[in-house]
């Protein structure tokens, strides 16, 4: 696969494995996160994303393999370089927002004045400034989510690790999060995020790594991965019975969503032939050739493996 | 600042600010203080009222003068406690006289009346008739007075009188001297109590703070804050910080209690000095500085040992209900220490006592008992401190390993083989 040697890797995993009893959560995983990248760790639920992240955070210890952060073996000290948003959120619910953020700021080694300044700036930024003296349990779920995010960026760390960052956010706040992330990237931060939502990764990430059942399926720059797959896919917007798509000439695979379908063309097939064939049978309201979506790439990559079915189920869940 | 200390500071402040903590810390001494004020007030009032106007029927015709002499004590306000009035009677007229006196007692003329039989020197018996025969203080004084009066009469009958008499009534004292390496010193009998005070103080403070502490460990796991904190601190630092924070809160509480109790004791001491009843104050021992230092050190170490056990349980269980059930064995360990105290008290220098007092779970109570009564060599004291500290460190090491796995596990309580596997995971 696309194994273009990237910029200096700031987080590097070599042959990392982890098992819980007899269940292998991660096996032989190699990973290189280039400095300054937005790196997406993708995979269906239960594929080993969170376990991988917890090992990078030194919360779990791998059974085998090495983890390096900033070219040093990961240990308790390397946590100082990382801001972490865990998948399962949690805060001290009985503390006041300001006190809580100051506590985490102190843990990240900030002085009092600097902590106050950053806490105020961030609360301002996420529009929660007037909540500083309220207790956490008085906040709504979405607000707590934003506080949790502030905790991870408060120390202004060079590396940000976010486990499913947008889950539980409404579209407005998801947008706010994306803005902040892009802003952090332009400031040279490295962002490693995990998600099971392929379209989210497509929008945000410049590098991705697809994992499935604890093993890497493919990784590299998103643009390179998609270019390698070629424009072998078509989106067909239609009205009528989509069943004809499956029997149309040159079609290898169909993802039918009712109003439109993503059609994977067989090697060497001519899109024009397909369009002419369909035009006589259903009402085609739109037809566009495109690079395959991440979802298709993922399904294809996993397709060869016996475990394709649960993977597909997992990846659609996010739609 | 060290990360462990930052965690400790948060834990301490969060704990000290809760309503429950403030109420317990302030209210308990306030209640005890109020109780002491009440007792002192009642006692001094009761003392002023404990006057008795007695009719005495002395059929022996020789005890009454001696009795008047014996019951000549004065109250703090300078009045005599007893006013005695002799009522003449013959054995034959006694029933009639008694009937008349009963009426007078009911009418309130007399507090009560004494009937001293003719053969009192042989029988050692007398009768007291009154409306209230449950005033033990009064009865005790009267009985003691009668006993002395009868003895006085016997001595006089044997020809002993005048200046010779007082030496027969001299109070006897037994002086206890403790043999120590640095020579003999006065006994510090009351110091034994210190071990128990420390034990009970520890017990109370653990009852109040232990379970809520364990609950906070469990809560941090179940509401997933732990993972956020673990992104900045390692599990050992987090748990150690929590334990130190809660121990600081416990020490604060204990100090408030001990200082306020000392103030109340000083007040009660002053009050009883004024009332001329300061006998119990002689029981207050004079203790060396080592005893006080040990008290604070052993309290703190003892709390740390037990708090780390609570943390260990908190790291294993996954719900608060389970935590409640699991705290029982820990407090039992402390109760066991208090029970073993009896053995240690009787033979404080036996090998058994020495060994028991070095075991971290028992040292706070048992070593504290041995220090004032057995004068253990310094190395034994310091060793017990060191062992406590090592125990805390070891327990926390194991606990933090369990915790790392425990935060990510929910559901059923692990059994022993699973716990061993947890230890290997991390």
C-alpha cells in the first residue's frame, strides 16, 4: 500500500500487540504519525482503536512491541507532550468549572497566572465563559464535552490525541471543533484522532490508518490512497427501482442508499455505457464519476478477509 | 509542584470543603464541649444543694458526738454540708419516735433520719430513712462518716484518745515507680489510655473518611475521570496523591478534635480545682515529647496504612454497593488491634507484644500503648514507623497496578485468579 516515507514521525509504533486474556485486541501494529499531520485512526467499533490509543498514553502496557514519542520510548514523562481526550468522557462533577480546569492546568505544569489566562481564553472560545463558577454537574452533556476538550488542549501540547472527538456534539459544536482543530494544525500541532465515521475522517484528515480486528489494513496519505484507487466509482442520483443497478453492465458492486447509489465499476468498464443503459430504465437525476469513498476503499480492503461483514456493519453505523 | 502533591491538594480541598466534613469536625467537639459545660454546671449546682438536715436517734448513746465530728465537712460556699440534730429515744419508745420522724421527713423538716442501734459496735449496722435513698454521694459520705465514728468510739473505749487518734486515720498512699534504663521515674499510669485514644481516634476518623474516600476512588473509575487524570499522572501518583490528601484531611479533623478536647479538659480542670475536687488531675500523666511526636506520626502513618487498604478495595470493586460491603474487613483489622491492646498492656515487653506492635496494621494502637508504659528502645519505635511507611508504599504499588486494569474493566467483581492476571497485565 501507499507507504510513502513521511516527515519525521512524532509518534511511532513498531510491532505493538495487546491481548486481553485470549482476545487479541491489537496485533503487530506498525504506525508512524508524521509531525504536523492530522492523522485519522479508522476502524469499526471494537477494532482496537481505543486500545491502541491507551497504549500510546501509557495507560495500558503493550504485550509486545515498542512505542516511541518524539523519538523517545513512551513513558510517564512523555505524557507531558500529549493532550488526551478519552473516548469515555468524565470529569469531577462536583467541582466548579474554573477550579477543575485550573487543576488540570497545574497537572500540566502551568503557573497560576498562565493557567488563569488560558482557562479564560478557552472558555471564551467555546462560549462557556459565564459558566466558570458553575459546578460541572450543572452543565449540559454538550457543554461538559467542550470542557473535556479544553482539558486536553489546555497544556498547549505538541501532540493531541482525540478518541472519537465529535461523538455527542451537535452539528454547530462539531463545526466549532473542526475549526479549532484546523487552527491547531496551522500552528504546527500533530493531531491523532480516532473515529469510526469515514466521512468525518475524509473531511478532516490528511493521513489515515485503517485498522480492522487489531490489524492494520492500509495507511498513508489520504490523497495518495484515493489516487491509487483511481476514479473507478460513480455516484448515481435516481428515482425509481434501484434494483436495475445490480444487473447493469460493468458494475462490480453497489451501495444503494435509496435516493442515490455508489457504484463501483468493474476493471475496464466504460461509465458512458452504464449511463446509457440506466437512462432507459430509471430516471437518472445526477451522474458523477468520483474517487472511491473511504468507506468503499475500506470495504474493499477488508473484503478479501473473512471478516468483511461485521466491519461493514460497523462502518455504516455512523451514517 | 510535584504532580502527586497537586492531586493531594485537590483531594484535600474537595474533602475539607464538604458540608459533612465541616459538620463532623466542628459539631463533635461542640457536642462534647457542651456536655462538659453541662456536667460542670450540674455538678457545681448539685454540690451547693447537697445539704442534709438529719435527725439522729442514737440508742448506743456514744456514737453521736463522734459522728458530728466526722460529718463536719464544709461546702465550697462555707456552709456545713450536714446539720445533725439528736433525737432522744429508748428502745421501747422507738416505734413511736420513728413514726413521728417519718411524718416530719414527709413534711420536709428533715432530709432523713438515722437510727443507730444500741449494739452498733458489734453489729456495724445502722438505718437511714429518707424520701430519697438514691443520693449515692450523700449516702457514701454518711456511711464513711459512721464507719469512722464507730472506729473512733472503739479506739476511745480501748483507751486511745487525744493526740494519738489522727495517726490511726491517716490516708495511705502507694507510690508506683517504673524501672527504666535511665533510672526510676514516677509512673505514668494514665498514659496507657493514649494508645486507646489513638486507636479510637483512628477508628472514628476512618469510619467518617474511609468509606467516602473509597467511594471517591470507585466514582473516579466509574465516571471515567480516572482516564483523563491518568493522561497527566501515572496511577501510582494519582492514588498516592489521593491517599495523602485524605490523610491530610483526617489529620486536620483529628487535630481540631484533640485541641478542642484539650481546651475542654483544661476548662474542666480549672472548674474542679475551684470546686476543690481536683483529685483526678493527679491521674493526668506527665509525658515526654517522644510520646507526643509518636502520637502525631503514628496517627498519620496509621491512617495512611488504612487509607491505602481502602484505595486497594476501591481499585478492585466496580460499584459503590460493593465498596460498602468490602470495607467491613478493614475496620475489623483495627478493632483487632484494639482487642490485642489488652494483651500488650499486661505484658508490654513480651516478644509477642514487641512483634505485634511492629506490624503496620496494629502499630498505631499497640506501639502507642507501649511507648509510655514500656519505654521501648528508639529503634523499635522508628522501625514501626518505617514498616508502616514501607507497607503504604507496597500496598499502593500493588493497588496502582490493579487500578490501571480496574479502570478499564466494569461488571462483575474479579476473583483471585483474575486479580493475579490483572497484576500481570500492567
